[in-house]
């Protein structure tokens, strides 16, 4: 019985998190999402885009109401333009939830506009990660902010 418990304990400690629960750092898919946010905050747009699959699906109010496909080059170009508009843009991750392939991130994006006015925007993104790359990026925020 003791041997059984010794073998079972490590499995219990490294088990996947229930859907909707906080994510385990042992989940390898969280690493690509964290790497993407680190690259974003470094304004390293090519490194950020490399976290995505060759072509990824985006649902984002800034792109319209429907899901659109973007290549890595289009991703890098979009965020390069964002970086030009808001040179100090920064994302502060507040929480990460999810399961093996779906990572939900609550974060606050902030920066300074061309007029010198500071802004802050709470955002929630649902990522789908497959084979170590982000394949879907569904982002939600209030466009009126």
C-alpha cells in the first residue's frame, strides 16, 4: 500500500488542472503563452509572432466581427504598428486559467497615446495551443475604453 501511495503522489501533484482552474506551471502550453507576453513586452514582434502557428485564427474587435487568419508576418506587422502608435505599450498578466490546450489570460494593457494621454485597458484572451504553437487567439475587451 505504501509503495502505491509513493507512486501515486507524484502523479497527483503533476496532474492537469480542471477546466476553468488555475493552470499548472507543468503545462508546457503555458510556456509558449508566457513567452509570447514576454516578447510583447520586449517589443520583439518577430519573437512574439514566432509563438504562433504559421497561420493563426484571430477574433479581435480591432479586426472586425469575424475570425480572420493571419500569418506570422502579418502578426509581426500589426504589432509593429501598434508599437509605433504606443511606444510604451505593456501587458500586465493578472491571471492564467485553462486546461491542456486552452489558455485563458486576463491582463491589463497600458500605454501612452500620441497625445500624451495614458490609457489602461482590461483584456481577456482565450488561446488555443497545439503542438507548442498558438493556433487561435480570441481576444475580448470593451472597444469604448
